[in-house]
């Protein structure tokens, strides 16, 4: 069962009591709790699986600020960099999205004040959710992985899938006689490892090194030069800087596993940067994950494999 005590203790007693009443009265299964959304002068909304529960309690501005103080251990200043990125990572890996009045100077966000919304995204690992795609990603003969792009619509669980994939590759997989290999993760938004005070809150394997809160292109280059990974991993690639860094990684002999948004090859080709990677036939496997409306995380929709002789992608699943 997931542990949300770190979240609940951030709420004022009035809100904590209200949530506790709802949880008890409706016998809600907290294992399916995904979000708690707090908005000024509006009701609290719980996202539980694909359903929502609306709590008729209007949150005041003062309560929002009190919650934020608790999230930041009563030192908002020390969390300023995270706040400027629009989220705070809590102990346990839970992430709190923040909206409000954004203050910009010289083209950079320097503060968010008059906080109007907080979105508590509940951290949970789905161990084993990558089982179905392992056979497509692993290159058993070389005890490595194929250059792989994992594609899905937003909210389909590709980051959860990626996290479990990292764990398996890093630890080793006895079933496939696959020895664990070093993995370098560029965690730009802190969603993969969920670092809290330098410690990953998610299990991402024993041979994994993480750079978080850094642009993917810069992080990839740093990891390759400093840590010598066999595999580089990044979530949601999509700009020209990413393309250059991925090309640098491949030319350095490093394999890569990346994710992107989309439902089809035609979708991802609409992005000029991704189209450049597709047309250069850099990826050996492109795996599409089903939209998670009724399916569990990690359900495969299609798998394309690169035919290096014909220079084209063939549908193999």
C-alpha cells in the first residue's frame, strides 16, 4: 500500500480531517490514488485511477501558503530553485506541482508568487511493468540494449515504464541471463528517480547514476564524459539540442533509451527534431505503448524494428 503520510502531514488540521473522513467513509483504495489537487477558493479534487472524487471544501489562500510552508520544511527560500521549475519533490518521491503569478527576469523564471494551485502527484512504482517490453529492448548477445524510443500519449505511463526498465537493466535480469550494466539517467524534471536531498526515492537499480534538474542535452554530455555509462536514458526528448546530444552519445559507443509523446510514427515525425532521428535510422526499436484508459501500464500497442539492410522500420508486433 502506498504511504501518503508525508503528504497528509503538510495539510492544516481542517483539510487533514476532511480528507481522512472521505477516505474512511468511501473506503477508497489509496493504492489507486494518483493526485490531490488543491486550488484557491475551489473544492479539493482527488484523482483515483481514472475517476475523480470532489471534496466540497473551499481552500483559502492562507491554507495554500500554510501547505507550501510545510512542504518546504518552513524554509521556502531553500526550495526557490525547485519552485521556479514549477514543482517540489518531497520525501517519498511525491511531487507537488505549483501554479501562480510567475515572475520573469531576463527571460528566466525567478519566482512564482501568489500561489493559486498545488497538485500533489503520488509517487508509486509499478515493479515489473516493463516485463512485456524487455525482450524487445535487450540485446542479449551483446549484454546491452538496443537504441530504443518508447512512445505513448501523455498519461499512458511511459515514465513509470521507463523507471522500471532502468531498474531491471541496472540490476541484471536472471531470466534472460542478462548481467546488470551501468546506466546514466538525465532526470530533467525529477520524475524518474525523484531525488530528495541527493537520494533517489525510487528504486532505479544498483548501477544507475543520476543527474537531475538539468537540461537533457547538457546532462547527457556530462554523464558520458564523467561516468562512462553503457546506456543513457532520458524522458520526453524532442528538441534539436536533444538530437545533437543523442548523436554524440551514439558516436561515443553509448546505447540510449528515450521516450517521446505520440500515438504513431506519423505523429512523432511532425516534430522536426524527432523526425531527424527517425530519418537517420538511429533507433533500432520504436515501441508504442497503448493509451492507458482501460489497459494496465506497459501494454504494448506496436513495435517497429529497424532493418539495417533495407534502411526501413518493419512492424514486428
